[in-house]
C-alpha cells in the first residue's frame, strides 16, 4: 500500500540499482504494479489462478485502486476468502520472480489455486476487529534476533474505528521471545495509562495471553 517494495524503481531512487528496468521482461520500469500485475511472471500466475469471477478490475487503474478493490471489498460472496487468496498470490508472485532473478529456479505450479489452498490448510484466520464504542485496542509485538539475542518491540493503540491514537518502538536489550513480548505489553500499558481509560490488550503470543490472565 505504501509502494515501498524493493523493485528496481525503488532501488534506483535509493541509489542501490543502476536502472529501473525489469530484469525479467525488460519493461522500462519495474515498479510494484509491474511486479505483481503486469510482468509476464505475474500474468502467468493470475492466468493459472483463474479468478475472473472474483477479481475486481485489478487489471485496470493504478496500484492503490487495484489493492483497495480486492483487499477492502466486503460486498461480494466469500469476500474474506478472496482477500486471503489475493494477498497470498501477490506474495508468491514476489517470491517466484525473486527466485527467477536470483537463479534459484522455483517453478510456478501449474495449478496455482490448489497450491495456495494446500498452503492454507489448517491455517487460523485472524483479523483486527473494531471494539465497542468508547474502548481502545492496543496491539504489541516483541521479538529477539536469535534466542537469546538483541530484542525489540513495538505497539499501537487504535480507537473504536481503527484510527491511530499512539504507537511506540523500542529496544529491549538481550532476551528471549517471551521476555520481549512481555516487555512490549508493559511498555504499551504505560503508554496507554497516560492516554486512555478503557483498553483491550491483544497479543498473538499464547504464552503471553495466559501469563496475563
Ligand atoms: Zn517484467
């Protein structure tokens, strides 16, 4: 959404590439939309996925419009499933083209739909849901690089409508995952205490949730 994927156009702007052209098909500009929609690799994937029934005008307009139509549309049947497939497809296109560019040969499956479905088997669907009126939601995350290793974390507070209220990122020093997660929770509570009174705390770490109960 922020168009910050490291394609050649972005690399050129950051002076870490010499030209913005697509390494695979030779198109003059390899931007995000080219990578996930217009390049021959992307076209092959979308064609094999065969999603014309669900695809919301993705092949017209700019990147923002295409993403919004397919990720934030709740009107069609099985909208949540399509959003997941759409996001996964974009990610795999990114991976497959990187493999091709780096010469690590990972073939695109003939049946892309079955491949994605297989990867989702047993997956748990989670999503951010708005809180009741007057309440705020705080999500935090903490992790080390290594176990133990230098750790850090961050958190964000949003209001009933998902609107940003406040956020933090910080360095926690050496530690393990649980310690980093708990430090992020505590840091988030300190931040929330100064701002609001009704808060729901959310975490994706089961041990942390159990530790707080
Ligand atoms: Zn291309």
